[in-house]
């Protein structure tokens, strides 16, 4: 091996091990990712193309994004696609009431099956389910929304009162069976 070839191969390795040599300045987005571990984690696992599968669903009450799916331990925001999603699955999922969505214990119990596009954050819902046992918020009848002094109960089945009615969905419809969405 010639001295020139030796220096081309080994000098950069020696410089890296010793910590000497010029280090490139981090780019602004890299510097931001180094300060923010969530951004760093999302940049590592953010899928490059649409993914189809079964994902854990996470709901968080905020003023911004509130619906997330988990991919490799990282929550990514989703927007349900009303055009391409299964209409029945979408309407029943959107009818699911806050006493089922709010408990933190249900984060790993609700599953969405469909296609996630990471660029647009759209999720095409094909079906959904909740794993029993799951938690349900219980509040006294005079309260009309979630509060900090609520209690949770453990449930093994969904009932019609776990869903709210809106123009595209009526939980009292005889064709609707809440148990179709529970896996045991």
C-alpha cells in the first residue's frame, strides 16, 4: 500500500476518532431536530410513502391536531378522509362519544385500519375497533362535559349511548350493532 493511498483511507478515520478536523455546521432543520426530541423521532420514522395497516389510535383534546396514529412508537397527526373512507366505518367512528375517546387508558385499545399518507396526513379509514376491556368516563348527570374530577369505569362492551347522533349517523338505527366494533 502506498503512502498516498494510506493517507486517503486512514487519515479521515483517525481524524474522526481523535475528534480533530473540520466539522460541518449543522443545517437549521438539523439543529432544530437536535433540540427537539419529538421532531428528531418523527424525522427518523416518518414514512416516505403511504402505509396500509392497523394502527393504534390516540385522541388528545387540544386546539390543534387532536387525532393521532402511532407508527413505531411515535404519534403522527391524521385527518380522516371523508371521500375515500368506508362510509359506515367513518360515521360510526365519528359518532363515538367523548366518554370513550377521552380516557388515557384507551390510547392502546382503539385501532384504525386503513391507509395513512404521511405527506397530506390523510387517513383512509376502512374499519375500526376497540379492544375490551376498555375504559369509559363516568360523570354525574348534571355535568355536561369532561372535567378533572371524572371517574373511569371498566367496560367490556359498547352500548348505543357510547355514540352520539349526527346527520350521517343514528345510533338508534336497528342496523347498527355496537358490538361489531369490539374485539375481545
